C-alpha cells in the first residue's frame, strides 16, 4: 500500500496492492502498452482507483512489487515459488526485475543442492 498510489493490482486471490502506475510503466513494456490504451470502465476500488486484475496470487505479486520499489526485496525461499516469481516477471517483460531476482537468489543462496534443486537452480538461471 504505497502512499499516493494511482492504481490497484488485484491478485487472483483478491488481494489489492496499491501501486504507482509510473513504477509499473518504467519497469515493464507490458504495463506501458496497457496504460497507453484507453481504459474500460470497471468497478472502482473503495478509493476510486482503477483496478487491474492479474492472474498471479498475492504472494507472487507481493514479491514482484517488492523488487520494483526501493525496499528490501521479498524473495521466496522455495525454488518453486522463485520460478513462479520469475515467470511473472517474464510474463510482464520485466527484464530488470528478472535480473534482480536472480541476483538476490544467488546472493542469499536460497536454492539447496539436492538433484531436484540443482535442476530448479538451472531453470532459475
């Protein structure tokens, strides 16, 4: 819930994230293109902000948004969740976010070295 937010991202599990359109536009050609198009009228949120419904759950969106803002990133600990986060960053064409996520995973040593985890680490890379 960012101060002066001007758009709400709604997760698949109906959690609202108040964010700045300018941050999304600067981070993602996908959102840049989306916000450049005329917007259909939908039911506004309580604060009369436009709502963008996304297919990712709240955990993934929270992590993704934390990478976009100058706050400590909330990178998931499991490799499956990291892959879901990277998939979302890829889906929204957020190249800088993908790099930041990979760097943070590497820096924190979040992936273990079991054979399954090695494969997942390869997928993250």
